[in-house]
């Protein structure tokens, strides 16, 4: 699918693919996807956090592809922290360093789709 008319970018969060979850990004000329293994028992809110993190990256002037990679990597790290500590909610304050480009989040790979 192409981006919505009048909208330059469309981010789809919480996309399932087998035992993985991730996101897809549609721009006028590109389609990107990124996935990681699904966590069991993590709190809700990952998609909303991803959308906010993506917007933050774009407002910093980062390219769409790089913003997708950084934001999904950050949310993956936050979810991993929630899973590790068996948190009942996303530890956004405690794990906010992952939202920074040099915050220590493992960099996941963004794939271009034809």
C-alpha cells in the first residue's frame, strides 16, 4: 500500500509476523519494515510509545528509515527491561535513556521492501 493521500508518511505499529512483532513505515517512495521477537507478558503501550518515539526522531531531523530503526530499537529495549523486571507497566522513566540515539539500545535492522 502507498501512503495515504496528503500524508507523507504512515507508520503502522504492532504488526505481527509469525512469532515476531514490529512496525511498517510507508512513505511516498519507500516501504520499510522492522521486526523483533515477541515478548510474553509485557505491558500494553508499546505501539503508542513507538509512535511517540518515531515522531520525536523525525522532529530532530532524522530520516524516516533511521527514525524507524531508532524508535523500534528503543521500544524493544524498554520492553526487554519491562520483561526483565516483570514490571506491570512500561518503565518509561527508568528506561528513558534508550530513547536517545546513544542510549544503549541494541540497533535492530530496518528492511526495505520493494
